[in-house]
C-alpha cells in the first residue's frame, strides 16, 4: 500500500471514529432536509417606512428560495414595547427561527428567552451583541457613516461646517455618526450641531430648521437615519437656502433618490438592505440543517458555529447611479 493510500485511509478512519456522520443519501441536499412547513419570523418596527420594503422583499424572496414559510411582524412606528410584544408573540409560536432588528436593548431579554428555548435567533439590520443571538446580519454601521463622510469631504473640497441629524443614544446610529466624524478627521470639516430626528419627518424638518437658524453659515447636513435627508432638504427649501447647503442622506428611500436626481440632495448611503433578509434566513437554515462538525457535538460544546457577523455593503448613491436604485425600489413596492 502506498504512503498516499495509507494517509487517505487514516483520514477516513479518523472521521468515522471521532466526528459524527455528516453525509446524507446521494440524492439528498441541504434543501431536501428542510421541511416546507417550517416558519421563520422577522420581527421589526417602523414598518411604515419605505426603507423596510427591501427588507420585506428580501425576506420573502429568501423564503421562496429555501421553500419555507416566512412571516414579517412588528409595529408600524418606533414603538419599542410593541416590538418587544411582537417578539414575545413570535417566540410563543415556537417557529423554526427568528430574525429580529436589534433596534433597542429592551429586546435583549426576549432574545435570550428565545435562545434558551432552543429557537435559533439572529439580529438583523442592527445588533445587540450582549444578547445570546447566534449572529448579526447587516451593515457595519460605522462604515455607513464613514463612506458618507468621505463623499461629503470630497463635495465640500475639505472645508465646511456640518450638522448631524440622527437618533442620539441608539448604538447603531451613534456608530454611524462616529463614522462621519472620523471621515472628517484631518480635514477642514467641523461638526457644529447634532439634532434628533426621532425617526419622524415633521420632527426632522423642525430640527433642521432650528439648526439652520442657529448656524447661518452651515455648509452641510449629514443624516444617519432614513428621514434625516428629507427633513434637511425640506428645511433648506423653506428657509430659502437651496443650493447653499449640501445634504448627505442615509438609505435609498425614493423621495431622497428623486431629490438626488434634481440636485436638492447631494447623495445618500445605501445599505445592502435587500440582502439582509436573504442572509439572515440562510443563517437560520444553516443553524437548523447544516450538520458540519466544528466539534463532535456543536450544541453540547456551546460552539459558535455561525459567523458572528455577516456584513453587507455600504453603497454611495449620487446622480451617476441613482436610476438603478429607483428601479429596484419600484420592484420592491410592487411586490
């Protein structure tokens, strides 16, 4: 027997005696292991915002691809108690898996209850890393701000006063703000004001107006949430400052994209939003059905089998590529 044959034989013997059997029938695949009656639930909030059309679309398309039932639940606004109640309701149904927007620390106890009950659960879009979620699927929040900040630095030619429209105190938005600030380091851009949009359009407009009155020489707004850009653009127009103050938005809402087309908004940063639902479901399917032995017993060992983070991209939208994103928005809204 050759040395090569000995090595191959030893490898097969080791896999048979140390690791669990992972092969299935020749005709079987991961998809054939999935029960079509399995239900996976996405728990979110602010579902009335156009931004979440892409999330809903990606989640449903992923369910169709894997042949499972997908459900999307949660309040239409930023009602945290209602979102917690929606998550608790999802847990009570004992689904095959849950994806939850890691929007607020108040969700952590419920996430931990799901994990204790043996329900695979991942955070999506925003993370709660101190919870017992299996992993996080979404943007690297800091990068969203940094990419936007780089774009503004170029547009202002390295000089100007900037105001940030955000949701202070919420980790994902604080990370985005820090990304903007770090992009301005070493340049002549200075953050002179921070305003709270409360994820509400009227509040965003009024906050932007107040900043413009207090900072008459302001050169630009940057937004960390999906309503900030339109709030800023509306305030600029109503105060007669169109063309004087630039706006960098966040996300790919159609109203913002239309304002990019007409020049009212300079640019916006788009998350890989539609991909989040797909990869979240793929992670949950993997947790349930992919029998890959990191240890002899992954569950008993408490082994981290899934990637801790699956980061989707940050994309800069300006007049050169805005029509491609608008076309996709039409597809999501007609879905």
